[in-house]
C-alpha cells in the first residue's frame, strides 16, 4: 500500500512540475508574441515613412524638372506671418540703363 502512495506522490510531483514548466513556457511565448507585435508596429511605421519619403522625392523630381524647363506653376506655401512674394516688374526696353552708352551720336 505504501508503494502505491509513494507512486501517487511521485505522479503528483511530476504533474506539478509539468504545470510549472507549462506556465513558464506560456509566459515565454507571450513575451515572444509581444516582441513580434512591437516589431510589426515598427515595420509599419517605417513603411509609412518610406512612402512619405518616396512621395516627397517624386514631388521634388517633378518640381526640379519644371524648374529646368522654366515653367514653374507651383510655389511653396507662404509661411505664417509672411506675405507671398510679389512678381518682379520688368523695365521697358526703351529705357536706357545707367552706365551704358548708346550707339547714336549725342
């Protein structure tokens, strides 16, 4: 009879050890899941930043091409508290520029 009691106690000890190991394993898996979730969030943030950078690069490429062609149609937005730049007025060609001599006799 004592042999049976001893065997039952051994089985009870083994079951308790298995339960403890299972709990530790479950905690480890939960930590791994949390780490993977955090990494996924960072990857998504990085992907969004890459998309923004790509869009900005494409916009800059288009603006550069427009500048090279000389037909700029967009201006950067005015900063708060500043007036938008005024277009330059060109002087008529008939006006003489100071310091220049005309070819006609005086």
